[in-house]
């Protein structure tokens, strides 16, 4: 993997960084998402203080992550329950065929 020097602009500030070329698109997409959320909060709440806006975006992103983690855990439990049910059915079918 090769490294690439980029400048990521977030909240009207540039952040120089070295990134793997494989990660560049994802990093730029994340930067755009952060800036879009900043604009959304600025327009929705009329807040101009960058620090407050960044704190709100950080909180929003953490809430999204928590929701996704909860959903992932619920999905994992559902899958494990389904697999256990299939294993039980398979075991019963095998016993009946003996």
C-alpha cells in the first residue's frame, strides 16, 4: 500500500494527512459527511460557533454508531437463534431417518 498526502477540509480548516491510497476515497467521503452535518446543524439551530457545531456532529455520529452497534447485536442474536433452530431441526430429521 502506498501513501498519499492529502489535505482534508473540515469546518473551514485544512488538515494535512498521509493516507493509504486505498483509504483516500473513504476519508474524503467522511470529511464531506462531517461538513454536511455541520451545515445541517448550523441551518437547523442557527449556531455559528465551530466548536459547538463540531461537538454536536461528534455526538450525532456517536449516536449513529451506537444505533448501528445495537442493530448489529440484535441481528447477530437473531441469526444465532435461527441457526440453533435449524440445527435442532436437522438433528431431529437425522434421528428420525435412523
